[in-house]
C-alpha cells in the first residue's frame, strides 16, 4: 500500500512497482477519485482505497486489507509524529517512508524499534535521496579510505520539474529557522536557506546553493567518526527564486513571518510562472574529502544529471528498490532504522540508466565550492 499514492512521488513509486509480478498494489489517499484513476491505469494488480491517515482505526484498516508493506509518501514529515508507523507496526506490516524531516528521521529508530521488533517487521525511514542515496554515494567515494574529513552535498532541481506542494512546504518549514551544522568539529548554528555558496557541477551550469536542514547533517557526523564538516545545500535554477527564499528566510529570522510553510501552495503556483526561464535539467553533487589508503589527502566528487524533468524519479528510487527486496524476502533484520547503508550505489545504477541519467565520479584537486557569504 502506497499512502499518498497519487501524489508527486507516490505516483512514481506506484508506476514502478505495478510492473512487479510479486507485488499487489493498493493506491491509497484522501482523494478517492485520484486514487481510483491511477489504479485503473496500472492494470489488474492495482486497486484503490480511500484512506485518511487521521482516522482512529488505521491499524485495523491496514489489517483488513491485508497490507504487508506500507510506503508512506504523504509529507511533509517535518511536523508529523509517529502515529502512522505505529499503526503499521500494530497491523504487523513492514514500513518504508520518504521522510526528509531531520527530527522525524533521526529519532525514528529509538522511537519505533521496539514496536517493530515486537511485530517481527522492518521499518525504514528516509528511503529517498537523503540519506539513502547520499550515504551510498559517500560510501562509494570513500571506499578503502583511512578517514573521511568533510562531506559537502548539493541538490539542483530543474525549474520545470514537478515540485509538489508538500515538497515546497517541507523546504519552507526550515526557511530562516536555526539549524545545527557540524563545522570544524563543532556544532554551530546557521539558518535555513542561508550560507550561500557557488556550486560547480559536471553537466549543469554553476548555481548558488543555500543551507537546507536534512537528516544527513546529524546522521553523518555520528556515522563517520572523524568527519569534521558536513554541509547540505539546495541550488535553484532561477536566481529570482533563490533570492525570494533568502528574503523569506530573513523575514522569519526577524519575526515578521512565523510560519513560511503556509505560503507553500501560493509559491508553488507562482514558481510555475517562471518555468519559461528555466530548463528540464537538474542534478546533484556529493563531494568528499579525506585520507585515502595510501595516506594521501584526496577530494572526490560524484555528479548526477537528470534531463527531461526526470529528476523527481531520484527521490523515489530507494523506496522502490527496498520494496522489491522485501517482496523477494531478501531483508531479514527486523526493527526500525534509517536508510543509511541499506543500499549500495551500484543498486541505483539500473534506475539511473532507465531514465537516461548521467553520472560522473571525479577526482578533484580541491573542493570547488566558493563561499559567497558566511
């Protein structure tokens, strides 16, 4: 069952899983008509279910329909609690989500591990670009190294790619909010959509990136024991949009705007009016600095470029890959955990190829991220 199965990411996951002969798919959500329309297009192994996540008997509903795996795509997750995964555990089903909310993901194992161990099921949070893909890339780039010293990541969405109101609401949730960032071996406070820097990409024009609050900022310092700096930015294609979010961040810092996420629907509509200024090309870069097996300091970078507005397929890939593994009964470790280390970069490569995405792994002389401000 895919919760929010007709949404920006949910529909992509449903279309991918509908081709699997060992998966019977349920498209679930509050809009019964949209769920039914998508299910009708997916073939005989797909059905639709009108479902409100706020209902009191969610666990019983999941049991009645016989759900064995629930994929939660109905964000934003920044303000959500754990009612849905707890209901999934009570229904004795596996659980996967696409959460990128820092507290939701980082606190997930401690909050839910006991419940899923009692049910004998698996729960994985953050099965998306972060931290599933990002950690797979860092592990690939630093394989065999003595030490990872710094990690710098930037996503660069295409202007014309479908955004989704929930995705924009998640961004606005931390726009201008204080964020703890691991810099030079210490926790320092920065603000969402601040710390602009010019980012170089292999197949995209340079863009200005700004700080985003995502789980990697907390998970990576805990996992890579000697890393002294971790940074994550997003770089919009249209400079006007980038500056607009910077202004909104300033308004929040000054107290003039308290809840910028309320403007998500309006800004999503407004952004479409700027599509003529952008392209369908987006991407991501992961830069890692450290000491290799020979004791030499090295900089390595991994780039991906996705054209034709296929970029939103990337956040869906980890959930698709993990769902297929669960269907084949290839995952046995019960409990609740984050997606860090669940997949290797090689697991994603067939998905990249399917959508014609280009990847580049590069050894760099230094880290080409120029700070525009502190």
